[in-house]
C-alpha cells in the first residue's frame, strides 16, 4: 500500500508540474516619464483631497448644499487629466488676495477719504 500511494503521489506531482509550468511572468521596464506621471497624479489627487478636508472648504461646500463626502467621491472618480486641471486651478487661485480691480478700488476710496477729510 505504501508503494502504491507513493506512485499515485508521484504521478499527481508530475501531472501538476506539467500542467502548471506553462505560466510565465513578463517583466518590462517603464520610462522615467511614466513613473513620474503616475507619482504626480497621486500627489495631485492627494492635494485636491487635502483641500477638501479643510474646515473652511467643508463649511463652504455645506453652505452651498454639497455633501463633502460626495465631493471626495467625485474627486476619486475623476480621471488623472481632470485632477491635474483641478490641481492647477487650486494652485493658481488667489488665496484671499485682492485683484487689480480690488487695489484700484482701495486707492480710489482712500483718495476720496483724503480729499473730503482735508478739504477746506
């Protein structure tokens, strides 16, 4: 019985080795630009999600009737190109600064105050 069991085990191993040995693995190199693009996409997505986690952003979203969790889900569903465009908009948006029209208004108001305050 022991030799019969050994023969059956050996036959099963031979068949399994022959059947499973035809799978091959393929490895290839990727370019530096592809690796950088994948890393940049994840970084930009993390930056946009980080902006959505800020208390001010959450308050603004809720005041406009948008659920912050829904906004995060939409960012997660965006393509890399859409996230890149949104990240560029976030990075170039003025952070509470006055635009040129705002500075012009400040100068005009200051001039009017000075004119009326020191007029004789």
